[in-house]
């Protein structure tokens, strides 16, 4: 007997199974797609909210799914990186014995997070949602069993400190192959992520690898693919903004496809049912753009909407984000430098001009002289979003500014926002919406954006603030690890530092980019960091005293 199911009901039931949703379905088909019987007369998939009644009860659908799909993760196998070795040199820089031992344990975690794709995925791609990758890789951890785009930048930073350049090169080769096939780097290594990307850090990843290895042959072979990825952003994600009688071109996150996110189908369908039918496609596209931003989800994308407390007010594409443009700004400068080093002056000049144009646009549209920081620009309401987010300071991290006085202004902005009074990390925002990219959560990559941005400055005051922020973050991670023997993707800084919460799924442990950022801080500040329980509470009037103390104790790390 042949049982015919409506595909939307199969999808909805599939995503309601335990562990099926967020970050997404991972099951493998037991049978080929040719063996599935489509609904007669149904060429198009009905949208959520307009489904006919199912022909069979949910339990029958569940039985069907469980019969024809394997449990998640079976398309991958554990992999121990071949270039992993005991005692990388950076550990010797860590003077605190507890922190040095902890750094060694974090270095060990790369072996637990290593994965490789089974050959069946290459021979039978129609049976898998996983995109085949020829080279092994490091995953974030927890339920994130595949690799993700922007996570991998901070993973690679940690791997290079762990003296694992071959692992990094393999991960870069995977990303480059995705660009060659699809024209961009997808959100992650799943076919249901192909409609969107994530923050564009591939060129920055290449820079970190080449800086560590001087592998200019690999750069020469890859430079055209790097250019192709940047073309995706300049051709598909640009907006024009006018100011002072001039028009500037900047970038935004925007996914021009409707329908629920495949990996969060039931949640998106349910959320859309709270809106008029005509508004649902727009909501779904905005949710996908939010996922493309990496900040899924946040008050960043709710501000200015009809109800800024509700996820249904998400309007990601209506903002020009500071961090996105800072990442592209740095990528354009790097591409100019790459082409110059390879002897291609024409392309070097092209990217130098693009970089200079973006610098001018970011200053004109995103910089606020009165506040002393950059801010996302609201395209619909034609004004900046003046709320605090660590992403506001990304141009410091990427070096995309020309005024040397900017650093002092940013320090005052941090003081005025009272960000330096948080003892356990820099909050993701000051808005408590229940979304995971808001207060009270703190995320490792955002700590790096602020800390490294300040640390790059020649200002001793900025460098000392960077150290104190690093001390707070390292201690939060160390104390939680000492208690739980785990590293987490995010932390709740409201009650002494705990695993974070909020959003669409439970907090995950592992965790790739958290480990990478901590290793970076241990390497940079290992001669000063302490594992003691006293966290640093920086009132503005304490900054001068902290600076004087640091000068007495010795030179600041560069």
C-alpha cells in the first residue's frame, strides 16, 4: 500500500521531532528521492498557513519520518587533526599555572571537534542535507555538527595559535570550493543554507593563514575565488544612501527568498500565523536575513518596527550594519594588498579605490561625532540606531577609520554607555528581549571585536582597557569551565557568569569560537592574566589609575 502525505505536513512534523530543529534537520534518507511519491496534482509546495488538512494523523507522519530518515550526524565521522601536537609554544607565555593548564585542555578540544565527511555523501548527495567537503574541519560543537561560515574565523585563529596550519588550509579549501560551486559561502554546510550567507570573513581568514605560513602560492591560486565571493556581496547586497547631497553605496543583509527557514520551519510558520497573510513572505525573508547576519535574533533588527519586543517585527534588511561594512572594508583593503604582493597593480588599484570609497561612506553614514561611535543606519526611518551593540566598534577591529582621535572618542562612548562597569564580559546589547543576541548574553567574537580593536591602538589607555576587558572575559570562561568542565557558545553575564540562554534552542557546549577567542587572549596577555576570583569593575575614574598601575608594572603587550 502506498501512503501519500502532503509535503508541508511531513516538513512540519519532521521539524517538531526532538532535536530536529535549530540549527536544523540532519537526517539522511533511507531511500532515494525517486522512491518518494508526490502529492497528486501538487506541483508547488503550499505556503505555511494555507495547508489543507492532513490525510493522516501526526503519529503516522512521525512513523513515516522515523522509518525513512536516519538519526542526525551519521554522515560525519570523528577526525583527529593530523597536525595536532602537544604543547604549542603559546602555552609557555602563560604565567598563571592554572590558566596554562586550562589552555592545554582547550588545545586538546580540537581533537573532539574534528570531523570529516563520509564518502557516501559524495557518491549519493541526493540522500543527504550535508554538503560534501573534501577536507576535514573543526565544528562549533554541540548540535552544530557541520561547519559554519563566520564561526570558522575565530576557530581558525585558535588553530593557528595551536600550530595547526594544515587544518586551517583544509577548511579554507572547503570554503573556496563552495564559492566556486555556488558563488558564495553558504551560512553553513547544509543544502538548506544555500539561500543565504553569513558575515563575509573568507578574505580575512586567508590573511590570517598567509600571515602565519607565508603560503603565497595558495594565495595566488585562490585570489580569483576570493574576488568572486566579494562580488556576491557587491552585486546582491548593496544599498544606496544619501547624505549631505552625496550618494554612498554600502551593504546590508538581505535574502530575496520567501518561505520559512527550512531548518526552523515550524517555528517560522507558527510565527507567521500571527500576521496577515500578505505580510508573511516579507517576515520569512527578514528572518533569513537575520540568520545571514549571524545575529539570529536581536533587538538590532527589531528597532523601529511596529512592536520592537516581538520577533515578528524583524526587519533586518532595513538596516545598514556597521559590522558587515567594516568586514567588507577590511576585505577590500586586504585584496588590494594581496594583488599588490602578487604584482597585479590594476586589481590592487581597483580594490584600493573600493576601500577608500567605503571608508568615506562609513564616515558619512555610520559615524556619529557626538556619540563617538559608529551605528547601524535605519534605511526606512533615515536615522541611526543609537542603541549600544559591540558591533558598533567593529571599525576599530578592522582598522577602517582615518582619524587617530577616534579611539579616545570610542573610550568615552564606552564610559558613557557604562559598558566598562560589567564585570563578566561585554553585553551583546542593553536590551533584554529574550533573544539570544541581546542582554544578558555575551558572545566570544563580540568580545574580540572590542578588545582587539582597542588593543590595536597606540593609546596606552585603550590598551589597558583592552587588557581589563580580556581579564574579565577569561575569568568568566575559566570559572564556568572549572565548575562544568565545558566551554559554551555564549554566557549570561547578569549573575556572575553562567551559560547563556534565550533564543530558539538551548545553549550549546563545545565550543569552537569561544575556545579560539580564549586562546587568543591567553596568548596576548598570558604574562598578566590571573585565574583569581577578583573580577575587574572599571568605573570611568578608575581608568587613569589603571593606566598608571600598568606603567609601573611593566610594558603593555603589543
